[in-house]
C-alpha cells in the first residue's frame, strides 16, 4: 500500500510537489491521520492496517519526532495565532530541553515513552501532567524572556495539543 500526497489526500496540489521536488510537512497533522487509519476504527482491512503500521520500520518516526521543535508539533491554526516572540520561544532548543529535563525527573526518557504513558493513564494523571507542563512552559519562557510571562491561554493550547498529538502517536508504536 502506498500513500501518495495529492490534492485529494492531503490538500496539497500535485503541481506544487512537482515544482519543489519534495514534500515537507510543517506539522504532524498527517501522523494523526495515519494513526486513525492504522487504528481499529474499521476503515482498513487487517492487511492494510499492517502496512500502515509498518511505517515505523521503514521510517523511524521516533527519530523524526525527536528532531522536531515543539512549534512543529502544533497545528497550523495554533502556529498562525502565535506572536513572533511566542513562535521563537516554541522553536527554541531551551524549551525542548526543559521538557526533557522535567520528564527525566519523572523517569520518562523519550517522547515515545511519554506517548505510551499518556495512552494508558487516567484522566486525572493526564491532567496532573498537563498542569506540570504548563509550569515548565512558563518557567522556560521567563528564562528566555526575563520579566515577561507566557499568556496562560497560549500555554494551555500548546501543551494540550502537544500532549494530545503524542498520545495519538501511540498507535504507531504499538
């Protein structure tokens, strides 16, 4: 089975792909779509689910995800709503390092592991993690921009979407 980008599948015109010669995804919205296909939702037959789920053996999704900046985890809608300063912050290596440092303190050593934890956690445990990450984001922002604070609404939207995406990616790793 082959997934080919076209105006019908991903909203990208074939002509644009031909001009540029390659397709670059700005965020992981497509991963969410692939995950839903691979899930037990009934869209695909078992052989097709297997083909979609083996994506991880041919393309190391973990490596791709680990290389992304937090900004790239977010949907285009959220990215467009951010100020320049917020965008720069979400693209900084410092934020990702602060998140990893926090996760390591909780004995979580990768985003893949976090994805599994999110998938099997209760709503209360997920909410506690979200609250902790709100604090991590706020602290990292104040470290980068002293005497400034990250808007709580931006903080919540970014953390929530980041965690929701990681949780949905669990299907690709199981």
